[in-house]
C-alpha cells in the first residue's frame, strides 16, 4: 500500500503547509518520463521514513494554483517543506541516496 497521498490545490494548505512534520512534495505529470523514473524512489523514501515525514504528490496538469504559487517550471520537482516553508528543492530525477542527502538536515 502506498504511503504517498495525492494533494490538490484545495487540500495543499491542510496537507502540506499545516503539517507538523516535514513534507516531501513531488510535483509530477502523467506524460513525464523522468517522473515515472523517480516515482519508485519517492515511494521507497515514503515507506522508509513513515512516521517521520509525510510524502505527497501534486499532479501539475491538474493543480495550476500550487504550480504557480511555488514557481514549478520543470517536472519532476521535489520540494521539502518544514514549518510550512520550502527548505530544499530538487529538480529532476535523483537516486534515493541523493534525495536523502539533500534532505538530511530536515528529516
């Protein structure tokens, strides 16, 4: 079972900005090859970090408000939110170890 929830323009504030835990947000699109490549990596992080960090996905084609608000120009973009703010952002597919290294100071 997936540890990752889909969030929308309507649920982003409650699911991400108001979270008491760090939140990894994967911005993706169905047509994006690198997004399909990084999906299992993000799923593994969600499983390994369950209870410590929340992991959510935002379909950029269906949620333009979030995309515009956070200036997401490329997919996949993976952002780490802490305290309702973006504290790290990675653009493009990365390995699990590379993403964990990027986010190590916050999760």
